[in-house]
């Protein structure tokens, strides 16, 4: 019972910590995609070629707000798979704030961010290129979104006990729109975090540490698995291991590249039926492979 209560309190705290960045990200999206503005719609429809590059830089923002938002966009076919993977590879969750707090690791942090951007851009464009070359469809993977369609997607009317819609709905309120998206995603984040914390509390951190050993390639493979855990605890765990000499830089890089924070939770929440569910598992597998490959490449020169 004590383990459960401790895991519950940690899950609540972690979820609340993610709330501000997630809300601000959705507020930004709601503003640009609102019925009164077509800027964001036009950007999504005309920036397919710049998608992976833009995604790589958005993913570098500390925590995982943008990976969550972009997962939502991908489920609506607003961005390409290459752009989504670029965001995921560039995401480092809590690693950046922790390494900033350690002055002796600032250089390592700059190298980490720079390399993650490079790998995210390269792999993102490579994925889109392969899809475009081998796709049977003549159209690109991304389907243009008309302003009217995006308006419909973001018109989450808040009706106060009325069944008739437009007369009683505050469909102009982007703050409520962003809050709707945020609370919806926070529910999934809390559940996933609680389950993960229960496992960590029951097994113990020392048991996890002993698994890595001294072989760098084994470290890379295991770090990639840890990175896939959709929770900030995975990035914190990997960074603390690296700072204390438990794993090599290449293993840290692999784990943080495979880690997409709660973006994976959102991905499965939005794509959880039939072929879409299989596609979500495929994305997780691809993310793991790319994270491991990135770590192995980094191990050759750092």
C-alpha cells in the first residue's frame, strides 16, 4: 500500500509539472489554428519540405510538450511520419534542465543537442523520402487540411447544459480549446506515469542500474529500451546514470534519442484501433532502431 501511495503522489506531481508546458503548447496551436486565423493551417499545408527540420528544433524544447502536440497532429495527418520521428528523436524531456544544473557537463549537453538535431533532420528527411518513393499513392502522406476542416477540429464548444450547439457555445475561446486538449492528454499521462512508478518502486533503481554492465553496445541496447518508457523518469534515470559514470555518452544519446516522453502516450491514445494501432507499434519499433543506430554511430567517435 505504501508503494502504491508513493507512486501515486509521484505520478500526480510529474503530471502537474508537465501541465504548464503542455497547456502553453496547445494554446499556441489553438491560437494559430483558430477560425479567426489561417496562418497555422497554411503553414502545415505548405511546409512539408521543412517539416523534419522544424520538428527537430521544436523537439529540442525542454520537456515533451511538443512531442505530445505533434503526435496529435500526426494522428490527424497534419504532419508527415518523418516530421514526427524528427520531433521524437530530438526530444530530451528532463535531460536538458538536469545537465544545465551540472556546469561540468555543459559541453556534453551542447554536443548532445547538436547531434540530436542533426540525426533528427537526417532520419526525418530519409523517412519521408523513402515513403514518397515507395508509396503507391500519388499524393504525399500529408493530406492538406482546409481551413474549414481545421476549424471544425478545434471548435470544442463548451455548452452549459444546452443541447443546442452554436447559440450557447463559446467556440471563440482558444483558452478553453487548449484546456480541453490538455486535460484530455493529462489523463493518459497520469495513468501511464502511475503504472511506471509502481514498477520502479517495486523493482528498485539499483536493480535497473546493475543491468547495464560495462559493454558499451549492451548499454546502448538497454538505454534504448529505457528511453522508450513514456515518462520523464526515464530521461532523469539515464542522465543520472551518465553523470555518475554508469553509462557511456553514446548510451545516453541512444536512450534520449529513443525517448519521446509522453508523446508516445498521446500517439497510442489517438491511434489505438486496427491498423492505426499496428502503425503505432511500428513507430515505436522504428524509434528504437534509430535511437540504437544513432548511439552506435556516436560511439565511433565520442
